[in-house]
C-alpha cells in the first residue's frame, strides 16, 4: 500500500507492506500517498472500475 512515510509503522504493524510510490495496485485495491498523487492513481482506478463493469 502507498502511504506517507510517517504512517509506515502503522501500516506494517497491521500486516501491510509500505511502498513509497504515487500509485500502488494490489489486486482490486488502488492506493496513493496523498491527494497530491491523485493524477497517478485515479486513472488506473477508473480503468479497474470500467473493467469490472464490462465483465458483468
């Protein structure tokens, strides 16, 4: 999961894997560090939604 570095411990203590990237896709989950990265993760998220819609 992408998040800000100050939240790395919180994520890892709950079993997650910290990634310092603007967009991380893991299965059907898309994450970014902050709203500043939304230009990087909104596009892939919309493509995933469209693919799910088309698969129905």
